[in-house]
C-alpha cells in the first residue's frame, strides 16, 4: 500500500485551519503558557563538575542540584502535566469515538494521564536524542515514526492499554517507517529549530551589557511559540496519519 504523504500533510493543515480557534485556546493554555513560564522563571541547572572533581566540588554540586530540584521541580512537573493533558485533549477531539466537545475532552484528560505519559515517554525518542545524543537522531527518528500512531490509537480505540497501543502502532506503520519518520522530523525538528533559534538569540542577548528584560521576555515567548507550534503540528499529523492508515489510503 502506498501512503499519500502530501495527503497526510493536507489533512493536518485542513484541521489546523478549520479548528484554529479551539487549537489556539487549548494549545495556548496547556502548552504555550507552561513552556513560557519555564523559560521565564526556571533557574539554570547546576553544571556537573566532572567525575574527576574532588569530593568537595561534588558535594557542592549535589547540594546545588538538590536545591534546584526543591525550588523548581514542582513547576517542571506541573508544566509536564499540563502539556500531556493538552496533547490528550487535542488528540481526543479528533479520534475519540464518543466525539467529545472541548470541555468533555478536558475533563476526561486527567483520567488518561498515566497511560498517556507512558506513551509519551516511550514513543518520543527523537526529542530526547536531539537534546542528549545527536548521533542517535536517525534511529530515534525511525523509532518515533513507527510509534507515531500510539497516542491516537490509545485514545481512539479505548479500552486498550498503553503497551498494546504501542504494539498496534508498530504493526500499522510496517512498510511506512521511513515516511513516518520523515513526518515526525518535519514537526518535531521544525518546532524545535524555531525554539532553538530564539534560545540562541536569548543567550547572546542575555550576555549583552544593559540587556532589556522586556526583549528577553519576547525572545522567550518566541521560543515557547516555536515549541508549541511543533507540538500541535505533531498531534495533527499523528491524527491524519492514523486516519489514513486506518482506512488503508
């Protein structure tokens, strides 16, 4: 079976245009605001001194890390919770057989948080490899492509466990792994690239003498917007691909 890639992208774009008001409201509240808040208020993490450092330096690092987690950890967890809730709600609007409205999707989202969190953790290796091990980008992209249908299957074919949804995505994307990987890269890498450009600009501006905090806030807003656009694009592509492969077109 040949997958119509441009058809998938057209479907995703059509959903974005048709439902832009709902998507802006949900993504703005549950994805943009948490990420923007982290960029504005999250302090820098302590820098690891290296395993060759003496005991005193390692103790200072451990104490600083503990203080950082105590201070910022709850905010990081809350932001992660809200982003996953946003993903659940947006995806459910398109794939849930009950055809929920926005408020119903939001009310149900916390009940599906833990299986969805497991899906996000296992089925999103590309973003992690971009942050940590760039050499793993290609295999991570392929793996993410094969698991791209996991969230729509989890929400659209309930009752089904997270692990069964992952296995079902692997089966349905058989023969389309490279195409699905390309779709994942277009959205994940595209959104992250926009965010990184703003973050790099912020790094330069932050070192400038007498830098303007208002400009820094705008730069952080651009970075959060890029990450939000990438996330929403990913959700819509997942839904469009799920529908196409479920129909066999």
